[in-house]
C-alpha cells in the first residue's frame, strides 16, 4: 500500500485499529497520547509529529518498507524498534 498523504496514514491507522478491535481510547493508551490525538490522526491531521505517528504505527504492528526494500527483502524492517531509533536520534541532536 502506498501512503502519500496524511489522509492515507489516517485511513491506514483507522483500518488497522478497527481490524485489531481497538477503540481509539485503547490505542491512545498504547501510544501514550490522548484519544483526541488519535481522532485527529485518523482524520488526516497534516502536522502530526513524526515520532508519534511512528509510535502509533508500531503499536498497530505496521511495518514500513520502501518499494525498493520490499522487492529485495520483504522482512528488512521486521523487528525494528522505533522507540529506540527515535531515542538514539534525539541523543545525537543534543
């Protein structure tokens, strides 16, 4: 699936959340945000912080891969710890 716009990401989050049987409140607790943030993300909020979007996708078990990467090795990002990656990036900034 190609994700090109915030609306695409929102639709993916809503669809995956529904398939997992999670309420917006339950997903919000997993991600560490308020339910309203999930509502706005699902509506395609254009300025959602990337770290929270990635954490949300991780909580839903969504694995990101480039088209090139998926052709070469479908599991290239499997097991990626997004939180650790973001922590490392933030450490490098300071």
